[in-house]
């Protein structure tokens, strides 16, 4: 990442403005905690990070909004190259927030990934983009809230 993009800058999307370095810290802390407790929520997180991108992104979006007043966008996409795969992540303005990208062999980014570079994420054909909180409904949403209590 070049120096201009790498310097700290204010992100103005959402209800709250947050510096990218602070956002990285919040996401890293969340990822570390989720990695430790994911086994308690097999139905949601399976073998985290593998197969947990949708639920992981949704609960991270819930956390960022309810604890830090940071509104993100939930993104879900798919690819058929060479075979069908789907993936989900969050976006905050032009910043990609992906806590499970390392589950894919062709992704060289570390988990968690919080950067402006979206070169890898462009390969996914967008299926859904919406405010991250509210992507799940009913019983799944209630499990997220209970799981979130263990994380914070």
C-alpha cells in the first residue's frame, strides 16, 4: 500500500467516523476473541474461519454498530472460477473488512483484513449489499446477540 493510502485518515461513512488504525484494532480484537470461542457456536461458525464468513461478518457488523456506533455494509458475492464459491465481508466506506478471507487458498491476505485494497474482493460477483445489522432475522439474529455477549 502506498504512503498516501497507508496514512491514517478519517472515514466518513456511517453514524460515526473512525480512523482506519482504530478500526483495525477493533476488528483484530473481535477476530481474536471470536477465534477463541467459535467452537461454542458450531451451528453459526463451523470451523472458523472456514465456512463462517456470512455469520462472522454479520456478528462483527452488529458489534461495530452496537458497541462502537460504526455502520458497515454487509457484502455477499459468489464466483464460479474454477468452481462455485461464495463469500461475505463488510465494507466501511471504501475499506474492506474481512475476518475470514484467509480460508481461501488463493487469498494471500491475512485475517483479519482491514484495508482499502479491494483487488481480491473484486473477483466476487455481488449478490447482496445491505446494512450489516438486519441481514439475519429471527432465531439466527437472537443467537448473534447471545454470542455477541460472550465476545464483549
